[in-house]
C-alpha cells in the first residue's frame, strides 16, 4: 500500500490491515506500543537525573566542580593531540623522532604530568573552595579559588608553550626530511604544503585558546574581586571565556576537513594553474630543494642541453646558489631540463654499450667468414716425398 492510499499519516497500515506507529509522533494502538513506552520511560528517567544534577549545582562544591570538569576535558583533548603527534612520529620516522625526543620515557612522563596533575590539584581546590563557600568561610574559599586559577595559569601556559614549540619543531623536521628525499614530485610538494598548513592552523588555534584562558585565569587569580564588581569587565570576560573554546574548536574542525580544493578556493594554498607563487611555501620548498641538490654535487661535471653546454668546476660549488624564492615556471623548467639531460645521457651510454657489443659480434663473424673462405679458395697442397736412393 502506497503513502497516498494510507488512511492515516502518523500510523501506517500494512497489507494485513495492521497499523504501525511512527515512533516520533505516536505510540498508541500499534504492535510497537510496549517497546516504545519502555524506551520513552528510560529516556525520561535519564532526563530527570540530569535535571536533578542541574538543580544540585546550586550547591557551591558541586557547581564549581562541574564547571571545572568541562575545562579539564578540553585541556586533556589538546594534550592528547600534542602527544599523539609525538607517538605518531615514533612510529613513522625513527630518525625524526630521535632528533626531537630521543627517549619515549620523556614523552610518557610529560604526558602523565600534564594530563594527570590538573585533575588532581584543580579538582581538590575547586571542591574545597565550594565546601568553604557553603560553610560561609569566604576567606578560605577565596584562598582555594585563587590557588585554583594559579594552577590553571601554570598548566595552560606550560601546555601552550609546549604545543607551539612542538608544532614548529614538527614542521621544521618534516620540511628538512622532505627536502632531503630525492625524486619529490610537484604533487608531493602540494600534499606536504597542505599538511603543514593543517598543522599550523591546529597549533595556532589551540595555543591561542589556552593562552587566552591562561590570561583570564591569572587575572581572576589576582583581581577577581575588582573584576566582578566592574560590570563591563565582568561581562566581557564572561563572553570571552564562554566562546573561547567554541571558536578554537571551530578552527580545529576547519583544519581537519580542509582539502586541496577548499585550500585553493580560500587562497591558503596557491594553485599551479596561475598566479604568482613567489610567496608560497611551495616555491620556497622547491627553491631550497634545488639549491641543496646543486650544492651537493662534487667534482667537475657538465650539464648538457639541446642548445648549450655548461661546465661546473669544483671551485664553483660554494658559489652555486639559487635565490631563496624562485619563479615556479623556471623551477619546473629547470627540473625538466635536468631530468631530460640525465635521461638522454643514460640512453646515450646504453647506445654506446649496445653499439660496442654489436661491433664485437660483427668483427667475430667477419673473422670466422674470412677463415672459412680462405680454406675453400686455397689450393690443396700435395707433398711429394724425395727419393733418397
């Protein structure tokens, strides 16, 4: 039975005349009624529990603890991202990992400190501060509240500096490792540039988020009384602290979903089809790679092209440098010319070897042919014995 032929919309009748409920709209007079009622009862119980928890937030200790718990989760997520990079490096490139960290125990120890200590110290200060608020011991409550925000300042500053340094170090190591790899194509350079762009966005967004939180935390630790009494400051800080993590998370999500097409449309990565690429990381990367390739050549060498022949002496090795930023088309032409030169040289060498082998075979066959002809044409010699009598 089609939808048009149905007598009702919220309950659909099958070919046997049995009505089935659309569980979004109704749950009566249908075979699924009992199961749906149980489902909605469970959902109501869970909702009631959260309502009670929200009402319990009127208690100072619970209110402060719940507020800090959300920031602890965000802090732990950023920490996991940072140390996830380090462990990914250890699995992907041993050389890069050893140049950065040298020991996995350093990573594990730092991860435990940055992740575990905030849950211990901050929750203790938050709960004790809330308890003293309920007991009307405001001096002790203010002491633990100030200690809480001092802890937050220390942890966030430490993580922000560590994250920013780790991101820059990661980009530098990857670029160095990438340039030293021979045979890198233009597609590899584009993929590398996009990956570096993602790392930059995530690192800058996360570092900015936690540094802003650190500044607000130290302000509250030192001037909470004055800030709260002055309405503009109080409202401004409340707005910033509320939307700080949301905006930072938005930038991180944008970096995750970023692809080459979106990056090109937004102008974050320049396309190969046109435009001036002198300021892009791709051009700098190609220029550095070409300069490194040319400067690594030792001994006299000759680069042959269809029009010119350029000799490079060892004394000129130190003076052979490319500009830090090259025109993209010139770099591509140089790479193609070098590849064509190497290919033609390789084919020429193979041709010489093949010609030599062919000449050897021809010479051997010619000698065999001459020997055979000589034996046929030469008259048979008859030796007459001399009579000695």
